[in-house]
C-alpha cells in the first residue's frame, strides 16, 4: 500500500511541476499545483495520513473534486475509474 501511495504522490507532484512530464500541459501547464502540506519536508507523510483517513483503497485513484482546483486535502477524494470518467 505504501509503495502505491508513494507512486501516486510522486506522480501528482511530477505532473504539476515537471514540464517534461507528458501530463504537465494538462496540470502544471494550466496552473494546477500541489499544496505545500503535501510537498514540504513531511509532504509524503502528510499525504499518506490524509489518504488513510479519507477512504484510500487499492482499487481507487486520486480525484480532484474541482477539476480546475489544486491537489489539496479539501479538493481531493478517492474514486473509482468509472466515477472519475463521469
């Protein structure tokens, strides 16, 4: 579980901050950021704690409630692929 969450955490940061990331244009390129709470020195551990306290399961993916909003605790949830597509 931690390995998967580590990958999810790394991916959201990469797509918001790394112009070489294939998804950057759809995220960081249009102003989507990751909150300081999830990027600071304790960023992963804060993200891990949020994930475990907010319904994380291996069959779910991170989803932004407001598609134009940032990755932050108040704008994220865990959803199935089908829920995200809707």
